[in-house]
C-alpha cells in the first residue's frame, strides 16, 4: 500500500478566503520542488510531497494532535493553525514571508529542520520536520517546539504521514 493510499481527503481541508490567501499554494512542479529543497537545505519527505498533491497547504478541519508530554498549550496535545504549502507565493509557505528560516532567524527557533505548521499562539510554538536524527536527506520526525518553555522539543509523530493521520477534532483542555 502506498503513502496515504487509504486516506480520505474529502473534508480534510477547511476552505476559506483566509486559507486561500495565506496558506494554499499552486500545484507543485519539479522546478519549484528543487528550488524549495535547495533553499531549505533539506529533502522534503515523500509523504509531505504526496499529501500536498491533493492541496498544497491550508487549514485542516482536524487541528489537534495528542502528545505524551505536556506543552504550553495543553497537558496532552498540541493544536495547529495551518499547514504550509510548498513554494514561496503565500505568506505561510515553506519559503514565504513566514518561512521556516524566518522562525529560526527572527524568533530564535532551533535550526533542526523545516517548520511547516504554525500554532494558534501566533509564533510562540511551532511544528517542525526534525532532521536532527536522520540528516538532511533522511525521514524526519515531527516535533513541537515551544518557545514559551525555552524551545522545549516534544515528539509528536515518527513521520509526517503519522502526524496527519493523528490529527483530531478539538481536544478539550483540562
């Protein structure tokens, strides 16, 4: 079975003018992909590429993911606002105005990989493809990096596909 082969994409994305303006990029061609990966310095995981073929970035309907450790958001989960598109034409794209490098340079996030999902805290926590264990061409883990807790890194999922499959509707915060 292939990546996301049994995944139901219908209803995954929450359509809105805001999402279209801020996150959703045009379809990715090979030249754009090569340019983005060169600028990032990392090879994007195949599952990220496969997922973004259905829609290149946006705001998902399911925005919470459980964690085994507490974060500044909740004792047992994180929340995301949107998933960054591959490209540079939208502010919330991998190489756009609020690109991965922006979070490293302007906010002091650790340079461990590619910041690909923002959170409702407006920059005080982010979700990252963490290449620190696998190198720039390996299969990255998905981690939550919490600026409010001195950039604490919490494992969210072993890979991008597991991250997407683990997203849930709102989880009540205790």
